[in-house]
């Protein structure tokens, strides 16, 4: 039995056959709350529930508040009775009492405070008695007294008052419409703040109305309950009598206010004399709640259904809660069953149960049990064989026939107490009986049963029997272990019961002493003792616990105990087991594993369960102690299952309360002094199933390491909390295993005064004052001593500085000599870097040399961390480079935090051209004799790496570096001039040699060409003579072939002779000195004219040739002094070469290739730059240096003389200019001509 005294009410079911829908309904759990528990008056008049789920009751002495754990009483200023309650959307609990009206609302500490509204009433309307009804609807609150209806406008904060012509009786709110019954007038409706008698409402002028409810399932219809005229359905026009099975009950027992439409569509009506009755929408009586079967008092003054579906009844002596929506119901002595139920079964539609005082059957019409005739002794077990139900009792073996027991075999003495029955699988007409004298078998012959054999003699009480497919039988006992019975088979294959082989197993085979059960689950035999479970090893004849078996693992996990709850499998294949306060059901899943469920059964997990009987309709029956429990798996709770865990009180120190648990708009957050750093929390949960069964877990964020375990404790205290911010959290778990929302409370423990900011400020001031005094005293001592030391140090430092300065001067002088001794730029950079690194941090060191032609600073060998970086360059116009700024402005740069200081010199931090970014930077311009040569830089990865000392060092070295670089440049220019002179001499000698050779070759070459032409003419004449002869064709043919061969040979001689002649003329032209006269010429027009001439000349030779021509001429050039014919010859030669190159590449039929030849001109300083560029195949790098040599050509034999570029080179040199080539094999070539601009001839 439960420790808590819970009254179980029987729901009376009428005996009328039409009411069988509600048969076997059982009883729902009822909890009664008495005045001694809630500490107020016995009588309650009204009930409501707020948004959090907290219950409120209007009591004779004030407002009762219940949070599921504790009660609180809030009295009105006049300490009067509260007659009516209404829950407002604004969190207010509106109250109608005797002589007052208003609302309760939490203050800033969460404590409910009453706010009276009577001061808003006119003085002559403030004297009233009972406020019998209070409703909130449409932004207004309606208060009803005998003489007035006060309508409070929440927004405007003002009353509208309706005065009765006679006196008001009751007021109702139905679907937002206010109805009032007034004595002498009848039923009225409130419209536009005025009362109007409804059609036909006069019939209630002198008839009391206590119920007006929306009729379930009929929109617009209202149920009206009267004191003597019965019930009506009102559709807005007509009052239609509503006949029910409870009419006489209601009339006899005085129906009372207000009635409740339940969540399942049924209607609860309270009475003054006999509790409450429940009817459905057809008028059938479903059940009753009264003093006889559970509630505390028969005078029901108010009814209410909460969010979870439970019914609350306010009575004249306490409060009753009915677990109306629960799937659990109970059958006990109130259903006329006594004793302890042991086994249960449904046979032929009737529920039967074995008890310690006989066999009972349940009448499905009345939900009452009755004892079968001839059954007045202990009954133990059932066995259903076909359409017969066998019962094992202390009187022997019986079968149920109609409403009585008929004996199969009676016990003579004590030898045939039947404890266990098992139908044979081998022979379904055989039943094994476990009796007080061992194992027996009975067999059915025809329609009668008879003893078959006494198989096993054992005086111990059997507990269970199973049978294998091969006929072997196992039997468990109370104290003597297990028995296995093996039968021999006869010649006909049937087993022989007379000579069984019996094996006995006990603790020697691994069993625990005491009670043993044997259970077969899905073909596997499980053997259980009081708190252990085993499998059986057939070979070794031992019992063992295999924890890899999921059933055994769960049995051990929940610490199952078969004495408390029998280990068994129900009719639907589900497994049941349990331990202390826990009942678990296992359902087999498709993958062969088991799903375990226990929370739905927590309501009766404390009971001792001997039998579980499951039905396919979702109903399961449990025999438990002195009752039968019915669980409906198909019944879902019609109310809301969500609920809240609430922090209801926060105390600090010994007797100070910070928070009283009221619902506040803003989260609570308190500051607590260090002296009161002991904090206690009381909490509750708004789940009202059972008394004190809710469990809680807590967590103090900022202090606890994790959540606590669940327990039924409702108070948690923390002491000596250190200063800091905390949030206390609590979560509840109700009896159904549903977890609540989390309640929180935030607070802060302030530090003690000696750890506050102002205390620390004082400490700092005192410490500072003390330090100052000590400092002044110590300072006076130190100053004198340090002055003496300073004078001595100053003399030493001065001497050291002079010595160091002399050494540095000598060292830098030696460095300068070494730097200027080299004429190689690479050696110069290496030498400077070596010496700089000795005197300062130069993690990065470089020298940038200006290239004025390309307008850039070139860094050929920058050093970073001792490694030489690849050459790179910066354009002089690059505003992101400190080097460019230093050179252009000829000013020094020194930055010790590059990231912060760079905006003074450059626009943004650029990406490094090579190496990593540095933090400290020095740039100095390199200048020699007013000639800007470049820049020198030293850089460090550390901030604040350089001082004036380092800048002076780099300045000194920069002077020597500039001198060395100028010497190196002069040397390089000298070498270049020398090479040009040598080349000129070579070319001049070659020209003289060429001229001599050409003159000597020209005369014999003229003879070859002339006589070759003469011979061709003679050959033609010979062929004409042959045609005039009389020779036969056969004779002429060989002669003509000889003549043709001679002519062909002469043509080849003439072709090559003319080619040699052109070569000789080119040689003569190459060797001649130019005698042309320079004249002002539009170089752009000249370049464009010869470009078109070259293109169309090649198109005339090869119609398939095509190329795109691009020009970009600088119009600012104007006319320059040149020999136009010679420059034209140079351009024509370059154009022809470019067009030839792109045409050759086009013949390779490369995908998407387009031939392009570009020509551009640009004025740069005193020169004109002409550029001829193509995207042909380019010139191989290995022959680029040879292309200006006479007779060198890259064209196939016969397609070029090798004199074009050589002649062009001479013409450009004669104009004082320069011609260069830049080519990349596979991508094209670019010829660059530089010609000086002359203003006169």
C-alpha cells in the first residue's frame, strides 16, 4: 500500500444496459486537502489557476494559494470571505469578497498584495455585501452583487454600474457573453452595458438557475441547470428540456453553482447534498463523486478542471482533487472485492480474479465484483483450456461453470492444494498441476477431466511450470530449488508419464537459495530467484547470468526483485519486471532489441504486482496487494502535460526573505551583502498528481559543478558563498516521468567592505602615502651618494665616448676604403652589408639603383636574415613604396613602428615584393656630386630598433656606397664604350672586306648571268629548228628531251646567278657610306606608310596571308631630322620580318591564334622610341646576340640573305641611335629603336 493515504473513489456506473460504454471504469485517484493541512477555514467558494499553473481558492478567511507543495493564505484588509475569483490576462487575480472587490498582484519582491478597487466606486455604491461572481472578458472585469453589477474597464480604470430593479441572483459568462438572472424578471443578457431579458427568459423569474455552460459539441447552444425545473438546452431562442439519467439525483440533492464542461466533452454538475455527478452530452450518467466513495464532503460549492485535466472540488469541508484524465483506475473493496488478488484473466468476456478468500467475477454492467458460488477458500491460478477455465485452489482443482466452481478433484487432506497450472503443448488435453504434494497431470477425456499421474513427489509449494517442445517439464518451488522432468516415449511415440527422469537443481548448480521461478520468453527459459536471473547450461548442468543478454542486463540494471513484482511475459509478448519503487515494461523491437519503459507506471510502482494480464484493446490488468489496477494504454491525458518548476521563496541570513515566489514581469535579480551570504531556496512544481511525489534537481550556476540528482527535497541551502554572480536553477520530474520547464533566480553576493572598490582605493592611497614618505627619505640619502657616483661615471663615460668615437671613425674609414675598392655592384652590396651588420641590426639590407630608362629602382641583391633575395624593382611613381618616396624626395626615412608611422611617407602598407614585412625601417638617398644614384636601406623585424646613432652610421656608409656605385657605373660605361668601338672596328673591316669581295665577284658573275640568258635563247632556237626538220617523231623525241634539260639547267643557273647578284649588291650597299641628307620628317607618318606598304606587298605574294595591325603613335613627337629613305628601309625590314614570323606561326594552325603586329612611338627625353612587336614564334635565346651580324638569318635557306638586320643596325647607328631586341621563344619578338631628336641639320 502507498505510504500516502490516498482515497480511491469508485465511479458509480448505472445498471442500465445503455450505460455499458462506461463499464469496468474502476475508480480514479482522489486526494483530499483538509483545513488542518492548508491552515484556513473549512469552506471554499471559488477556484482558479494562473498561467504558471498555481492554484487559487476563495476561502472563508481569504485567498488560498497552492503550488503543489505548500499552501499560503492571503487575507483581505477586512478579513472577509472570498466568494469569487477570476484570472486576468495581466497576471492579476481578481477577487470578489464580502464588502470588497479588487485584485491580487505581486509586488517587486514577488509577494501577493491586495489592491482594492472600491475607491473607484461612487461613495453611495461602496456599501455592498457578497460579490458572488467575478469574470474577466473583453478588457473588462464583471463583479456581481445582490444589488449591483460593477463593470471595471481595465484600460480606462473606471467603473460602469448596473443597478438591479429587484435583486440579482447569479451571473454567468458563456463564450464571452454575460448572462444574469434577476429575481422577478428572469434571465437577462448584457448588451451595450445594459441588461435585456432574453426571449422566454421570464420563465426563470422565480426559478433559481445555478448552471449556464457552453453545451459540448453544439456551437451556440447553452446548457442551463435549474434548482427544480431540471436541465435545458438554450439555442438563443428556445429553452428545450434536456432529459438525463441524473435528473432525479439533481433535483433531490440541490444542483449548485457553477458546473464544469470537462476536457473529454462530459459535464460535471455539483450538488449541495450528495457530491457531484458526471453526465455525457446524451444525458447518460457516467459517474458520481461523493462522500461514500472518496471526496471529503458532499456539499460541493465550486468545481474546476485544471490544465492537466484534473477536477478540483471546493467543498464545505476541504478541497478534493480527482485524477480524472489519468489512464489508471482502481478496483478494491469499493467494488466489492476483498482479500489479495493473485491472478486475473478474461474468460468468455468476464474478468475473473483469484484472491486469498475465493474467486471473484466482475459484472461489466456495474463494475462490481462478486464471489462465485462454491468459492470460499484461497484460489491461486488459472488455466484456460479451450472454452473451459480451470482454477487451482486450496480446495483442489476446479472449473468455472456459469457463476460457480465445479470440482475436478478435491483435496482430501493437504495433498492437493493447487498452486500452479500449465497446459501441455505436446497434448493440449493435458494440464500439469503443481500442488502441495508435487507435480500431477490431469487429462481431459471427452468433456470430463480425470487424474492421469502423480509425476513428482515434493511437499514444497510450486511457483511455476513450463514445458519444452519435446515434453520435458521444469517446475520452480518456494524453497527447494528447481526440478526438470524428462519423460520416456512409448512405441507409439507418446510420452510415458509413469517412469520420468527427475533432476533436482539447487545452489550446488549455481542457484541462489530460496524461491525460484521458471519463465519461458520467446523460446528462451529464464530462471529467477528473489533478486537474480539465470540461463541454464545443458551440458554443464549449471545456471549462469549472461549479462550480454538484454533481458538479463535490464533485470540487473533495475535491481529487479521477483518477490515485489513477478518476472513475466504478458499475453502480448511484453516483459514485466520490477524492483523497489519501479515497474518496467519491455517491448521487443523489429531489430531484436528491447525498448524499456517505466515512467507511465510510476503511479503504482510501489505496489507488489503478482500478475499482469494484457488485452489487445490496450487494457492491462495488474493484481496488486489488496486491489486490481487497470491501465488504459489508449487513453491519452486530455489536459496539458507541460508544467513548471517554480522558485517559491528565497531567504537570506536567518530571517530575511528576498523573494516570495510571485509572477513578475522582469527576471528577478538581487544583490546580497556578504554578511548575509547564506541563501536558501524553496521550490515547487505545478504537477499535482500525488502528494509529495514530485522530484527535483538543482544547479547553482557559478558554484555547483553540475546538476544534483533528483530527490523529493523542496529546499536547498547554500552558505558561505564567495562574492560573485549566481543563477539558481531547478527542474522537476513528476510521477508520470515528465520533466518540467526550468525555474531560475539570479542574484549577486557582494564582496565584504574590505574587498570593495572604495576599500581598495583607500588601500592604494595609504600605500601610496607610505611609499611617498619612504621614497622621500630614501631619496635624500640616495641623491647625495648618486651625485658622487655620477660625477665619477660622467668622467669615465666621457673618456669612453671619445675613445669609442675615435674607434668608430677609424672603423668606418677602413670600411669606406674596402667598399670603394670594388667595381662590382654585387661585391659592393655584400661588402656594405657585412659591415652594417657589425654595427646595427640589419635583418634586411638592400641597395636600390635607379634605372632612368625604365623609371624604376632596381634591388639586385637584397639580404634578409643572411640570405640573398631574388632581384626585384619598384617604379619611381609607386606611392606605396618608401624607397620610391626617399629617392623622389631625396630625404631620409626612419620609422621604428612601420605600421603606425607609414602614413607620413606612403599611402598604404604594400605587399612585400620579396621577403617578409619588417617593423623598423631606415631609408637614405645615395647621392654623389649631386647625382642621384639610388637608395640604401636597413630594416629590423623588431620595433624601436634604431636611434640617431644607427642613422649616423648608415649615413657614413651611404657616402662611401654612393662613391663606389658611381665608380662601378663609370667602369661599366667605359667597358660598354670599349666594346662598341671594337664592334665598330670589326664592322668597318668587314665592310672593306665585303666591298673587295663584291667587286671581284661581280665581273665573272655578270658573264655567268649573260651567257646563261644567251644559252636559253639558243635552246629555244634549237627546238624551233628541230620542228622544221623531216625527222620522224621517234628521232625527234630524244633531241627535244636533251634541249629541254639544257633549258631547265640554264634557268636554274640564271636564278642562282641573279640571287648571287643581289647578295653582291647588298654587300656593296652595306659597305658604302651613306651620303643621304637628313630632313625634318613626320616619323609617325613614315612608320605607318611603310607598315601598310609591307603588309600589302606580302598580301600580293600570298593571298592567304592576313594579320591584325595595331598602331600607337605619340602625336607630341612632331617632325625629327632623319634620312627618311634609310629609316624607311629599316622599318620595312623589321615589318617584313614580323609579318613573316606571324605568318609562319599561323601556318601551324594553332587553335584561337590571331596574328598581330604592333607599332608604337613615344617621346622620351631627347629621344624617340619606335617599337615593332609581333606575337610570332620568337627568336631562340641562343641566337639573339647574332641577329645583327651580316649573313646571319633564322629563315630557311633561299628565303633570306642575312643582311637586312645588319644593314638596319648600321643605319640606326649612323643616326646616332640604338636598336635592341627583346624576344621570348614561342611568344614573339619586340624590336626597339631609339633615335635622337635633332632640331637642326
